[in-house]
């Protein structure tokens, strides 16, 4: 999907097809998705599915959530994605069952190779396993996997995998604060 060895100052970083799909999604987001009433979750789910998102049951994505490429998004069952969240999914993004992504959180699947002469664009998947809570204004970086049942505290910055399930992480960079009791999904 990402064009290699291009000049990012004068050439596009993505294929024409990708840019056209994102442009169409941008228009739909602006004119139909974003202005939808707050409780219109079914309507927003339908629009996301129309653009290729794979969504489970009881998924609530609020109207001002920014999604870069719905066709690269998979969300499990009983998931809430709050106001002001950014899902910058240049690579596939997977959000497991029972997850909550609080207001202002940023899940980022793209960056640049700082050692390349053209700062080559790179994309890596982001994965939240089941029952993860990403708290307000937290940042999850490219290529990060967050283990089942973890809580990433408000404004935390996660740039490496969190491999230990049922733990709480806070700070910049995020560090483990404590464990928490496993819970089963309802």
C-alpha cells in the first residue's frame, strides 16, 4: 500500500486507488458520519461496514472518531470508541472484545523511518487484545500489541508491546504500575 523510494515532497506516498478510497471516506465521514446524532450507533456501524470495516455486535463508535481507513479496521463485540479518538490505521488495526477506548486516545499505525534519506513512510499493525481499556488521551504507537485485560492510563504513551495480561500501565513511556484481577466477559 505504501509506495517505496518516492520523494515525499513531490510524490504521493500511496497508490491512486488508496488515495481515492480515503478521499471518498473523508467526504462520507464529513457529510454523513460526523454529523449523525449521538445515539445513531447503528447508522455509523453501517457506514463503517460499507467501507469494509469488520465489526462485531454492540459496537459503539461515536460521531467524531477519526478513522483513517475503515477497510483496515476489525473491532470485536461489545466495544466502545469514545469522542475524539483517532484510529490512524495505515496498517491493519484490531480491537478485541470488550474493549473501551476513551476520549482523545490516539492509536497510531504509521510513522517514518528516520534513518532513510526520504523519511520513508512505514506502517505497522496495532492490536488490542480482549478487555483492554485505553484511557483518555493515551497514545498507542505503531506495531504495538496490548495484552488481554490491560489498562493504559490517561495520557500514557505506549511504544512497545505490553505482554503481561491484566496489568495497569501509566506514564511516558508507560511503565507497569500493578496487576489487576481477571474478569470474564458478560
